């Protein structure tokens, strides 16, 4: 599984809102500039996140996008699923287990019925072309669930805490400075 640019940019954008603006409305141009994300692409990402209920928007001069929930309630898994669908290692097509078992117990032909069955010791094992797929798909489903659990264990607040641990500083707010 490889996380797309869209998923990575979305996580960075939500981190930006939570870290630099403490969840308050933030304009796309400011996020795009700080995070090095193309503004038009970022706008498309925010539209999808808004439809998913992860962000909200506020109009006006002090408007922009804001977190719809607290940073500790937004999981990375929620973000990725909103943009890319289910978190999966891919390639898991469903195998009909009943069909496999039926194939293994296929009825005997007339000529086979006329001859006595070989004992279990002398019978050659039946080749099952789908058994390997059944086994590996089961493993990949388990791995996908574990990967999804990892994404769900990390919140936007956790990413902000990591930024603090790494010594990332917030710029001072740009406002008016009154000198008397």
C-alpha cells in the first residue's frame, strides 16, 4: 500500500490548521504556502474533507477551513478513508470458500465409480489452484486490518504533539503591533 499525494496532503493540511491556527479558520493560500501544496489541489482536497464532515468552512475576510471536530477526535484513518476509500493492501478478491470445497468433493465419473477408491494413503493429493489464493487473501485481509488499526490509532493531535517533540516552532501571529 502506498498513500497517495492526496492523502498525505490532507493530513498535512489538517495538521496545519490544528498546529498553526489551533483549529480556527485558515485560508487555503496560507496552508498551501506553509505546506508547499498546490492551492487548487488543496481546495479539491478540502471539498472532499468537507463532504466527509472532517472540516467545515467559514465565509468572509476571517474565513477559511476549520476542523469540524477537535484535533484529538480526527484520526488519520478517517482522513485517508474520506479521500481514498477503504485502507487496504489491495488485491483481495473474494474467494468463494464453498465453491472450493465443492470442487474438492467433485462427483466421481462412471469409470471412477466402477473402480474401487484408492485408500487415503495411496491417493495423490488433489491440486487446488485456488487454495493458495484463499490462504494468502486471508493473510492480506488480516494485514489490512492491522494497517487500518495503525492509521486509526493516530490523531491529528498526535501529529501536532510530534511536531512539538521535533522542535517545530509556530510563527508569531502577524497582527498589528501598537507602540506607544
